[in-house]
C-alpha cells in the first residue's frame, strides 16, 4: 500500500509540472461586463432610422396631396369634395352631441355676364373678393366651400333658423355692396342665398338639396325685386 501511495504522489507531481498554470484575472472596470455588439447591429439601427424618416416624409406628402385634392386651387377654400367631407363630419357630430347648425348655399347672380364681357380674369377677381367678404362675416369654426363655378356653401355652427336666415340676408347685402371697375365700367355681381337647418335628422345630400332649392327660390325673388 505504501508503494502504491508513493507512486500516485509521484505521478501527480509530474502532472503539475507539465500542465501550464491557468491564472484568473479579475475584470477591470465596468467595460469588462459589456459584451461586444454584433458587427451588423449598427447597420440595422441606421437602416431602421432611415426607414422611419422615409415613412414620415411619405405620410407628410400624402397629407399634402389629400389637402390639395380637397382644396379649390384658385380661392384656397375647400372644393365640393372637401366641403362635403366637412359636412358629413359636422352632421355626425350634431347627431351624436345634439348640437345644431345651418347650411347656406350662395350663388353669384351675374358672374357669367362678367366673364363673357370682361374675361375670366375679371370673373376670378370677383370670386376672390366674394370669398374675402364671406370670410369676414363668419367665425373661424365655420366652413366656406366652393361647390363649383359661381356657387358656394357655408357650414355655420349653433344657429337657429331665424339667425341663419338673417345671416344669409346679411351675406347677400355685403356682396351686393361690392363694386368692380372693368374697362372703365362699374360692375356689381350680387348673390342669392338659401338656408337649410342641420339637426338630429339631417342628411348631407338632402341638406344640400334643400339649401340649393331655397337659393333658387331666393334668386327668383331677387330677380323680381330688381328694378
């Protein structure tokens, strides 16, 4: 037993001499605990940032195109499509929150004769002056749109039928007072307005038809009133 013990001890001593010593080195500072990021990690983050930027630009451009599609390029107010979109939203709001509003359709009385006699540049000048006048007689929360040609629509909030008709009459008077001089001649355009009240049972298409019909009735009245 003693011989075997001595032989084992001798073998272990030889093994320690031939095996290289492994030294444990303690990590130095906080950086030692950070593992190196994969080589492609930085490139992936850059790609994500670039794609986000491109997406934001695309969304902004889409909003610009949408606004352009809903805007009258000459007068910088909603066109028929844009106004009908606002009318749908307004009626949905009125029904949900039991609010009220009024729709006025206004038609310029003598734009075609002005275009025929003095050209479309003169007609454009008349339209711009009328829009400026309308904007001066409504609140910032109200909406003015061009339905087409010489026809406009106004979406007015929180007006009774009496107030809406009074507003329509005031708009007619304001436009009647506008005077234009073309080739030395003094010209007035005039306008006729019809009203539809927006309540809990209003429908966009029906409201436009109602206000349009009222406008034509008013136009006939004004024609007979004109001396």
